[in-house]
């Protein structure tokens, strides 16, 4: 059966029962049908004196066209912990419809390790991404309306873009203001995908509604003729934006196919944003569960690095354990083996590809974290390959767990669950990649050299000008968020093995004053993705019975 068929053939329990099992009161829940609900942020206030649960981060090697199953692993682990008698909860990101209709597909897990109702979660869900899109575009409208009606703030340059929750490369650059109306001057604009927007980042990093409003007011939207910054608060926009996001800001409660609670809230991409679910959801999960499983997008060089260097600085807590997910197929692919031959045993290619995994393990250990490697097991994986990998990890003093949650649900992840419980008892001593007091250039160099393994960085003239501007605005002490390809440790998606010395090419930077970080654009990365030649949208339809088909 397909993922959507498995999900549809599984009987769910009412979401009110899931909430009751977590100790959430009826007055603190707003249901969206039978199986979805929003949790009032008042729950956290009621429970804030309660001791936090253990936080487990799920990350992975650099992704491949095969998929490594990070979300499937996170869901399977949450179910597996329940199987071994622990009160677990999954706290994950919301899917974007860009990948759903593009090439990656949905983000609700797979097989028997899914959150449900998967079709609704992958599409409109409770409307959070629509609210973020609306808030983003309201701000854009307020900017252009202000300019039209006299431009009292003296806008010379507008840097705020519009957004949509779709992949549409044609909108990367657009011309607006072409209607010919008086006082309406045409200018170049562009669209980001909603998951890469600053409002998405703010939504996920804000600690409460008051902080959300403050961050929205701090959004840098443009510059005047003296190159002085203009903020959203100068337009008196933050109140209206907060109103649009008020309901969306409450975390969403759903369940796995095995009825394990799951909070799904916020969804920034990790290759062009910071790749972690909302802080309010994570903090709430830590009060509701004894073991909280969360994930950070793409490989550990992007998601886990940003989780540590950005999110934990605002969250005030670091993971008690980290799961680094891989497949033997993907490791052989990173070792230079062609996709057509991946079912063949090859210790040589596995050995080469293991270097990618080893780099991520080293990075996670350097953060001071407790690490375990979880292999999504395929039937084609040979005992020789498994034992070779086990011996490699033993030399790194890292445990290996073979996981089959895709086929067996929580029962396929009990070994991982038991090892995680033990690992969480070990002490963590966090060490960040850089200090906030470091210069912008030094922060970039430290991430490039320590995390990616680059020889050095190369800054374009445009990047140097942007650094000077950011310094002049006194934003240079913010953390950095590097936007680069997810497929390689380098900024070249085709350089999978990264054997030779490589340089990280920085083409530009921009400050996200509301989110509280600096985005660094490396290589040829776009904040509005495009669709593939054969988009997944071509397979999605309504079946004869009226049910959605084709989402994977």
C-alpha cells in the first residue's frame, strides 16, 4: 500500500482523547474536525514550573534523491518510546505545499511511521502557512501604499519581498506597479516561498505573543535616501500582523498512526532558513512529555547546526541526545556509486560514503552532544555492509541502531528507543561553533571550516558591502544562518564526496532583524524554489470515492 492508503486505513482516535492523555483541559483546546486541534499557549503558562522532559534531536547525513527518512525516524522513535513504556511526544515542522507538489513530496513520515491525517497535514492543515503568507503580503501592501500616498518615510530602496507557499521560479523577480496610476512608480520586486520568509522565521523563534509583536515591528523593510533603515514599526504594521498570526501561533496537535501525540507547528526550510519547528511548540512539548522528539531539516550541516547555533540560543535548552539518520544506500551514493547499482553490495563505496556520516558525527560531538546513528534498514542491506558500518562507528565510540519503523511502526524502533533512554542520561556540555561577539566574517569562516570542512571562504564585493552595512546598523552580533545547497557539505550540489579542498563562496548577506539572525547566501541558492520537469502535482488527484490520491 502507498503511504496515503496506509494512513487512510488506520483508525484514528478523537483528538480530544489524545489531548486528555497529555493532561490538556477541554477549555485549552480548539478542535479542527475530529483529528486536529490547536492548543492554547496558556497550557505552557499553567505548566511552566513543571520539570522539562528530555529533548532528542533527529538529524541526518546530507540528503540524496533516495531520501533518508528523517521524519519517518522521528515518528518511529516517538512510537518506539511508547512501546518501551515512556511518555513520548513528537514535535515536528509543518509541511510546505511547495515540496508536496514539487519533487520531495510530503513531510508526514512514511509507511507505518506517520502522523495523521497525512493528506490534511500536507495540504492546508489548520491554515498556519496561509496566515503567515497573508501577514507577509499585508506588510508588502502597506509599504507600497505608504510610498503611493506620499512616501513620508522617504523609501529609496524596498527590500521586503512578497511570498507564496508554492514553488514558482517565474516569481523570483517581477516588475510591479505597472498599472499606470498617478504616484505609482514601477519597480523590481520578487517572491520568496513562505517557508523561507522572515515572518516564518519570526513565527518559529518568538517566545510569546508579546515577543512576536516586538519581532514583527523589528522587521527591516527598506532604506531611505541616506541609507538609514526603515522598519515595519515605522509603518505601524506590527499590530495588524500580530492579529493575522494570533490563532496560527497556537501549536497544532495531531497523532501518529499508533496514537502517539504529535505537535506540528511552523516550517522554515533548512537550506534557506533555520529549519526548526517553533519554540513555543518545543517548550510546550517539554512540559507535556518525558521524551520530546524533534527534528531539524536536511543534513546536520544545515539543520542541526542552525538548531544549535540559532534555536537553542533562544530556546535556552540543548538536546539531551541526537540521532543521526542514514541509509546504507545513501552512504554508497555519497561514496560515488550510481543509483542504478545501489542494490549491489560494495564495501568500497560504503567506506567512501561513510566519510560524510563521520563528518556529521564529529560536528555533533564537537557541539558537546550525545550521538547515536540510526540506519533506516532496507531489505537489500547485506550483513557485510551492516557489520562494516558497525565496526566503523565502534571506532568512533558511537552506537548503531537498525530501525524498521517504516515497515513495523514503533515495534521497529524499540532498539533505538532503549538506547536513546540510556544516552539521555549522559551529560551534555554545549560548545557553539562561534561566539556572537565574533565578526560576521569570522562567524561565516568558522561554520565553513568547522562544520562544512571547507578550506576557506570567499566573499564577493556585494557581500563585503552588505557586511559593512550590517555593521553600521549594529546588527553584527547576531547569529548567522547560511543558505546553501543541502546536497553537499560544500556549496556545490554536485560535489558529493568533498575530497579536495573547497571554498564556500558567499555572494551576499541580508539581516533579518525581526528574526534575529543574518542570512548568508552561499553558492547558487534560491529563496523561491522551482518545480521539477515532472512535478508531483501531476500525480495528485481525487479518486472515484472522493478521497485524495497521489500524495507521498
